[in-house]
C-alpha cells in the first residue's frame, strides 16, 4: 500500500490547515501520526472504514478526521492550531481495524505553526 500525503505548510497560531492522504488501494483503518522535534511520535487521530474515530486528547475539539472510502482518501482538518502542533505529520493505514498493527506509512508533511 502506498500513501501520498499533502497539505502541510506554515500557518499562524489560531489558523487552520487540512491534510489529505490518498491510498493506492482500499484499506480498513487510516489515520495520522505526528512527530515534533525532540519528541516521540504520537498517534493524532484514526478512523475505520465505517467511521469510528479516535483522537489524542490534545487535539480533541480542534481536529477532525474524515475519509472518503470511494477515493481511498483520509483527511485531517486542523483548526485553532497551536505552536505545539508543529510537527511532521504522517499518513498511516492498516489492512485491519487496528491502525497500530502492521501499519503502512506515507511520507511526512511538515506543519509549522508560528506564534
């Protein structure tokens, strides 16, 4: 499975960005990880084919994950961005319902939030 992510960039605090990712085939679970400089990689959000979602606590009420199964795409709408959201964001997918089991990784896209 190949994953192609896009949508990163530079935004001021309080602004918004939308990340997109296309998978090369139909897949069960999709989501986004991020890794900030000097920090461990963390799972930001995930979504199953039938729409069940999870979010890490720090992005709840600010980020929304969605997907278009017909296009094999997943999106991450990021609102009210904070400088601490600055990171490389990775699109991730898995054949099963659990995203963290044998995931496929896309290339990262950098999100920089200025204060």
